[in-house]
């Protein structure tokens, strides 16, 4: 394996995310980045804000995981109960497969919707927007069998069903019109189509006779530890690694290294002089990569509950990182933990690969670790008692949305993003 292949493997690990983003945070604290500086004096203020939001949302601090499943419960409607009723005749294994497929497709359809889009749920008459609207719309899309190519098995997402998804179908399901536009509609469809394209080429993960996403469960059960007296044991990092390596080719217009599609990995010039510890002689251009893997990590968090229901014990949850997206980032920026040097950048839309956005995401990701550590101190909890995935849910994501609504009537993030529907 050559150095570029080794680097590609490294960039698809949680350790690389923290290492590369950590350097950028240190540079920000030293005022050596072009766009942001970090004011750690505000860390307690932000932590207190997150604490107050968490206490309001979960007074007993019994916090669920930050995952797609929370969004399926919006509007005081238990769609998870509805799904359980629809899958009542299935075996526990097949039920887990259906839930895995719903989670994967719903997360991949979840990148920012924009400020204008709304979804009116026919079954309840309720109106939703943003992530919750995308969740409910994707839930209905899945339950209506629009991702299955087999009418007798509607509750699945198989290769042909994904390949045959059209812009017209998704627009109809998500109620997209000229007056109700959804950012990145075509990009979302192409993402699921590419997902369908890769399944037949990976039979060891998705099955050979009728490839489907849910067959990942069979693979994970195979590679899990099986103690003599206990449940199968699977590490969160293994789930993430599978997602990153076996679904990596679905991402369009991404950096490639040694033929590997790196996914949610971008570049920042400030890292040129800082090779990763594993690659001390790395040439300057290759030092610039910054990994985030936001959707892949949120997807991993969203797969934990179906696997746990199946009896799988998830270990090593602390290895995963926070999510580098605009709610968490907005929290840090709106409360002064991060400071933008040039205020003109507030009024310009930015692409995901722009250095200002790369900086913002990287700094946010490490600051989430710091907020979590302070919050645990305040609550006298350990990382095992209060893992990052619960801090996000309690938590930083909700706090980011709340402060955005307080500061801007539209509730939009402080920086304007030009999204293709596949990043944030």
C-alpha cells in the first residue's frame, strides 16, 4: 500500500478528524487563521446556554441519542410506533433491516432544505420545515414503497428501487413546487441513485440475489464479537468505517486520493506545514486535507437504535466526533465563542469547500468536545454516562437552532451556505 492509499484510509477515521481539526483550533486560538479567531473565555457562557436548553428539553437529563429517530416523532405523532405496526409481521432481523434502510435513506435526504420549503403531512395535517420536514417527508416516501422495486415488499430500499427514483417522484413526495422550492433536489435524487448503483457490486455487504441496504445488518452481525455469554458486541467505529468505505462512492464532486472518493473531506492552506503524525514526511499539498464526515457520522448515530433493538451491544461510542454542521457552528458563532474577522463574509454565500466554511466546521467540531467536557463537569457525569451523541441532542444542536431564531427572524444560520443538498 502506497502513502496516498494509507493517507486515504487515515482520513476516514475519527482520529484524523480530531487531529486535523484540532490543529486549526489551536491556530485560531493563536489568531493565525485568515477568517476566524477563537475566544475560549466564552466557553462557560456557551456551556451554560447548552445546559439551560438541555434542562428545558430533558429535565431529568435522561437524553436519547442525537439521531434521525428523534425527528420521526415530531408533532406529537409517534411514527416509530406506526412503523412498528407496519413491520409487526416481520422477524426481528427483517424489522431491523427495514429500520436501517429508512434511517440511511432519510439521513442522506436530510441536507439543508433552505428557508422556503415546507411539508404538509397528509396523514396528520401538520406542517413541518427544515430537518423535521425532511424526516417526515422521507418517512412517508419510504412507507409508501417508493424506494422498493418489489410491490409485495414495500418497506425496503433495494438497488433497483433506488436506481429508479426520479426527480419527479421525489418532488411529488416532498411537495416541491416553484412556490415551495427545496435546495438541492436533483442532488438528493442523484445521491440515492448512486447508492443504488453501488449495491450490486458489493454482495458481501448488500447481498447478491436481491441487493438491499438492510443486508448490512447481516455483515455487522458477522464481524461483531460474540461472547460466550452475552450479546453480540459491535464498535461504533466499525459501523462508521463500513459507511465510509462501502458507501463512499455515492458522493459527487469530492476530492479523490489513490482512486478513493474521500467524501466529506476538504482542504485548508493553513495545514500545509502540519503533516499528520503518521506521515511526518508528507508533501505540502497532501497535508491540507480536513475530514469531517458529518452525514456519515450522523448516519452512524442513527443506526445504533435499530441494532440495539436487535440485541447488539454498541461499544466505543466515544471514538466518534461531533457533527460539523451549521446548527452547532451557529451556536459557537452567535454566542461569541468564534469570531469572524471580516464581517463582510456574513453577507456573501459560501460553498462547502471555501476556506471560511472549512475553518468554521473544523473549529466547531473541536469546540463541541470542549463544551461536552464542561457540561459533564457541571453535571458530574463521565463520558460514558453522557456521551457526545447525547450532548448533541440535549444539547448543542437545539441550542444552535434556538439562538438562531432569537437573532434572526428566519432562524437561518449566521453564515449563508451554498449547498448542493449533500453536505450539511
